[in-house]
């Protein structure tokens, strides 16, 4: 019975979990309800669909998500393999062509000899084997109800928002210019500069623009709407004050306009969406405005007056568990270790963080099933610290968390040179520690 691994959901977490379990020698059944049924936020039939943005964020070791990338690459992550195989220029960040990324992962999963894909919506957990639940923050109502009964817990909810995408050929490059902040990496962002008058008019239109009504499945939550800070709609951010956007997505520092040689009053950045450079997304412009309002307000941005939107921003519900009370530091359910959870529903936030939870859950499920020792993931590493945060947060109001250096064990020595140097030292230590884990897992994969 224990030799069978079930994985529910073929998102980033589910695909990573299925892949790692299969690579370690387990027999995996991956359940995915697409293309038979889609959530309100998903449209592409492939696996590991990126909904919010095509950016996997920083690749620098002075940034915690950069460390997480390096750790996962060292550990043999399928998600990282796919990301580097489909990357598009994004300066110091790692961004991908989202369709190539999905296709790469879909082909790898479907062709693995130890993975069986079943296109089916599960409304309850399988009764046999070990199961990894990676059904995502938009888990179907039926499965959500089953999980609520199983856990005797009420899932929390927040709203997540996606940014619009524009046709690159409709951007006026006489007004916009190519640059990366502080000149780091290739000049691959399209920058739309604003003077104070332009920004003021845009700001006033933005905060007055109408928002789209909530979908039927979200109406019951309308009176308790909360928005996660890491993916906040631009209009919500703007309503916090006139200067808020100037310190956020419209921050002009390090992006001098070549026409003046000076930083503009405000800058809207657009990031390459695909390899062909035909699509660009508005960085930080997740939104819940109506489509007509998006077209009207965003066309006030210099260079986007005639922009054609290939996708408008959307907003959707995310749900997550009270994980510190429910899960251990390997994402296993405390009251039944045959059930594991992975992805955003555990309270990790972000693409890489979701994949990282899937990695740990997949490895744990496989080694438990095969009767082998499950490695500890040290809190000196990003992947281990994230699992520890999710399982042991002492906050009375548990909230989703991106990986950050604040949850990683501090150095036992002082480092001169400032925050970036200290963070890089933490990263170097983490990569040494994760190297030992990677070596032991590699040996297990070679002898499944």
C-alpha cells in the first residue's frame, strides 16, 4: 500500500513533488483536473501554468530567492531546469517564456516512466498510499470541503491579482526606453517615464477607476476581503497615498531617461513575457480594475497610449491552511503522516517557494513510501527555513510568507561590508550545507 504515491495537482508544487518522488524510485499517480475543468485563473492546458507573472524574481545570492534558486538547482529541481531552458532576458532577475516553461515541464512529466497522469477532478483524497495535496490556492469547492472535514480546520482566504500583458509592437518607443535598474545585466526592461504632471493625472484616474465585481464563488468573502502584500493590486497600493507607488512599482531611481540623463519623476517598467519579445507585462501592475478601466487608465502611461492588451489583469481567491498547527517541517500532516501538502495552500508564497515545498514533500513522500531515511532540511538553508516557518510560526495570525533571510539561521560570526555582503555569506554557508543533502539524494536517485 505504501509503495504508491498520489499527487493531486500539476502546478509547480505538484510537478516538482511528482518528479522528485519518481526520480527516487516511487511509482507516482499525478491527478490533474485540466483540461476537463479550469479554475477562474487558469486558461492553459499545460502543467505548471504561471498565472500572476512570468518572473521568478532575483537570481543574486544577496537575495533570499536567489539563494533558493541556487539551492534547488543544486538539488536537481525540475522547475529550475525548466526555468533555465525557457528564460527570457530580465536583467538581474530570472524570467521565463511561460508557455515554453509549461510545455517543457509537461513533456518531462508525461514521459517519465514512473509517473502516470490521470486527468480527473478528485473530490476526496485517495484511500491508499501516500498522498501529496498540491491542488493550489484555488482548490475546487468539493475537494476544499473534503479537506475542511478532514482537518477540522477552516481554511483562510486572501485575494491574489495578475498583471496585464501588452503587444510589444504597440508600445511607442519614441517615448519609452530600454534599461535595467542601475544598469545591471542586459537593458531588457521597457521603461515608460512620467513627469510630475503626468503622474498626478494617472494617480487620480487610478484611484477613481471602478473595480470589477467579485465572481460568484468569491461573493461570500466580499465582506472579509484581504490582500496579500506581495501581490497587491496597484490600485489598492495607490490608495495608501500619493507617494506609495513612487517607492514601489513606479520607483524611478536607477533608471535615467536617456533624453535627459536624469531619473524621471516616476517610471512604469514592462518586462519581456516571451522569447520572441512580442509580449510585455506591466511590472507590479496586478489589478482588479474592470477591463475598460484598465484600457483607459493604463493608456495614460507615456508610450502606452495605443497599447493593445493581450491579457487584462484579473483577481482571484487564494486559500491556505493554518499550517503551523497542521503540518510538520516536511509538510506532513501531523495527525496522519501519509498525507502531505505542498504549494501556496501551505502558506508559502511565490513560484519558487511553492516549488520548494513540492520538492520537500515529494522527497519525503517517496522515501517514507520506500522505507528509507528522510533527510533533514537545515534551517541554515532557504528551503529548510521555509519549511520550518510554515510548520512552526508562532504568530497568532499566520500569513503567507516569501522566502527571506529573516527566517534563515543567522551567521555565528560578524561580517563586515554591509547587508549584501552578510547575505552573500549566509548564502555561501547554505550552499555548502545543501551540497551534502544534494549528494545523498543524488546517490539515492542513482540506486532507486
